[in-house]
């Protein structure tokens, strides 16, 4: 598909991306997903065969970007809950940074911080890591985790506390450097 053909159907493709992402995301996030989808499609517009192929690919790309956005949002909110429990500060007013308004350097720092946290969680003992992921990522209750793992609720609470304490200590060490 050449540039003129792509430009002709760009409006239809954008609407398809918006429709796909609006089922799950708020309008602003859905608009961001639609924009990112269009950028990805433009990068491969020469490989698109026809309008139908482009529309199907648009829906698929938008769906995957929507899932990525949800995962990122969930990780950010999970991190804020964890920080609030350890610091006692109210983080309910905190909003994820508007990535368009921050510098590329800051974006890189945010990405590195997320990667650092994921590495620390992965370095926990296996049971603590499993409990932490079920609680923080899958948002399961302590009772659900206890039932899934065949342990008591008190054991779940103890493992969560231990895992959070270890990560918090690592965070304090990192911030001192």
C-alpha cells in the first residue's frame, strides 16, 4: 500500500483503533492507543495489502497496545499501594506521569525504575515472589492466595510483609547511592 492509499483510509483505521480500545480504556488513553497504532501502521504501510488487511491489523495492534496500557497502569497503581503501606503517605492523588509532557531522559528513568522493581520481585524467594505477584499483580485477596497455595491466611500476610520489607530495604539502599 502506498502513501496515498494509506492516507485515504487513515481515518477509518484510526476509528477502528479507537473503537477497539474504547471498550476497555478511558477516552484519553484510548486516543493515545489509537495514535500509537497509527504510528505502528505507518511504519509498515508498504507491507499492507489492502483496506481489509489494514483494518484487521489495526484491530490487532490496538488490542495489544490496550493490554500493554492496562498492564502499565496496573503496575503503577500496585506500586503506589505498596509505597503507601510502607511510607504512610496518601498516594490517592498521585497520577501516572503524562509521558508526552516529560523529557526522554525522565521516561528512561521511569522505565529503569520499573525494571529495577520487577528484578527485585523476581529475586525474592520463590514462595514470597508467588504471593507478591498474586497479591500485587493479580489483585487476589489473602484468603484467595491462601486457598490457592494451601497455606493459612496468616502465612500469606507474613510472606507479603517479608517480601515488601525486603523490597523496601532494597529501595532505601538504592536511594542512598
